């Protein structure tokens, strides 16, 4: 069974979460999806320079991700 990864960046201040056009992404199994979710969450919030130290603190940003089961048949409906 394949899994769809979606990474969100959320704000504890506003209570809202956002994602971008790169998601969802398909992974061959749950293990690979979880591993990518952890890695990509870090990359988005810290390594890619999307957010400054102040952005993270002032908006109380945190990453969240989901790995949902997916079958190609679901995409057709």
C-alpha cells in the first residue's frame, strides 16, 4: 500500500496550518513516508531558510505531517 505525505507548517498563535504545492507526495510504504516527513519537516522549517528565528518565535511555528494510505484507485474517484 502506498502513502501520501503532506507536510504542514502550523502556528500556535493563529491555530492555522499551511502546506505548499509540493504536497502531497507518494511513498511506497509507511516507513518511507514517516522518514521523509521527519526529514522534510526539518528542512522546511530550519534548513531551507524559509523562516527566521524571529518568525518561528513570534508565530510559534511548528511542523506537522501526515502519512495517509493511498491507492491509485482513490485518485480516479
